[in-house]
C-alpha cells in the first residue's frame, strides 16, 4: 500500500524508499515465524523473478493456498506481497486457534468488565457472521480469505488494496481459496480518496493487518475506516507487529474520525498487538 503514489515509476521510487525499513522489519519478522504456527512454504516458485511462492494455512479441515513472497527473500518488490506475522495471527484468531493473550487495555468505549475480543467466536458472531466485512490493505489476503471459510461466513466480503500489482495477486488468492457461495471479491481502494459507491458506509466490520508500519499511514487508515464503516455501528479490528505499531498515533487518528480504542491485547509469543476500535458513543 502506497497512498498518494499514482504512477508506476512513482511506485518504484516509493518501494526503494521503504526497502531499508522493510528489510529490517522482515528480518525481525523471521524470528517470530516459528511461534505463529500453521504455515509452511512450498518449494514451487510460481512467479519467476518476483519470488512469489505458494504458502499454505491449514485450519479446521480447510487449507488456504496463498501466493506470497518467499520467506527467504530480503528485497521486496512490493511490501503487499509479504505474508506478515500479524496477518497469520489474525487468521489464527478468527479461526479460534489463538489462545487469549495478555489484556493491555479495556477503555470506556468497550464493555466494562466483559471481554469483547475473546472468545473469538463470540466476537465474530456479533460483528462478522452474516454481515458485511472488508479488509483494508489486504496484501496477500490471508485474514479476509479465512473469514470466507468460517462456519458462519460474512454476507459480503471484499478484500482491498491500493497497488494494482498487489490487487492482481490478491484477486488470484481470493479466486483460488474463497468458496464461491460467499462471493468474495478483490478491489482497489485508495485510502486518500472518498469511498466509491460500493464501499461508502457499507460495512459492519473492517480488518487490517500490519498496515501502520509507517506512522504517516495511521490517519489514512482511520479515515478510510470511517468512510467504509456504517455510522455508529461498524468496528475496526487491527493486528500489528508490536515494534511496528504506532499506538499513540493510531489513537489520535481514531479520535479524529470519532472512533476510540475499545480493547487491546498483546500476544507475547508472536509480538502481535490485537486492537479493536469502535465509534465513540
């Protein structure tokens, strides 16, 4: 995701600017891979010099086969092709395979003493099952695709990203993995522009994983969420690597659009922070 970069040449420059940061982040990411579980990488290189390979995620009798950058790659063509640990954790959370981690905060915007995010099945029943769900900055699309395989899938499921190269691979992943009955789709969505008609105030739940690796992206994420979520009803669920999560900026960005942090959990095994933002009441 590269907001505001419109030309292919401009996207190449933007990717080079983030190469140093991403290389460091990816090396950190590798150290947590063993703790995430459920994933392994096939040896078959499906995309030639792009370095994309098929990675598999198994859960509850289902298996997703996701095209993503090979884990041994240290130079990124597009960061959206990386299957980040936060996306894997979000997938495990949605399938109920992630044990409740450490509660960091529950605010007045939440529900007092009652946990909102755990058990995950209760959260999904309240916010995702039979409802309209969107993934923002979906990248490879693992989290959104897993939603389509849940026993009670969404009524409507749209996975979005900005970069057309990412959207092209995302569409392949959706077509290869999401059951036809769910009708999941992959679409381009620019966080810095007004929401198109199909997205404006159209969703009950937005998912986002590892999309705030630069603090400058935080305001755009919450602005996009505020445009696509139903007023006073929708919720934003994010998962971020703890060392790439700009917590204060995210809270300020949420406040600016009328949202607030309701609940936040930290999984210390994977260093992933799971955060729920809701409309302020």
